[in-house]
C-alpha cells in the first residue's frame, strides 16, 4: 500500500509560505524559492544580532561626543581621564546621562577635567 503524504506536505509548505509572506516576487509564492529565502533571512538575522552590540556602542559614543562639545573637551581625552580618575561608568550610562540628566553629566565632566 502506498503512503499518501498530502496533508503533511501541504502543512509544511503552508508553514514556509506563511513565514515568507511579504517577500518580493516569487520568494513569497513558490515553495522552493521561499524556503531558500527563509534560510538566507535566518542567517542574516543571526549575523546581525551579533553586530547589534557594536552598533549601539557607536551610537552611545556619538551621543557622548555630541554632549562633550558643549563642555569643550574631546571624547578620547574624556574617556582617558575617566580611566585615570578610576570613574567606572560605561558608555551606555554616560549617553543616558548626557540626554536625560545634563546636570549630572556636567558634574562628571568637571570631575574628569580636574
């Protein structure tokens, strides 16, 4: 007796095509193309999850640097003086302070300048 796998295959294909909804051209219509596109999309998302941390670090550095221009000090000198004074605040917190609480950020800058 032969085995019919119509339901299983249909479900499998529907699952892939549903996940590929919104893709352009035949990548959302044809099963083979959709499966291939999903594999690539998964790989790209995995790779870019690893890069996300670097992107945020760059953003924080730009924010800090922008806030430091008002105080007349360069970013690299500021970070170096923080390390020499043993003030351990990470870049994420410094950027948050620069945006949300400029008074506190100004105090940190003054301590770093001394």
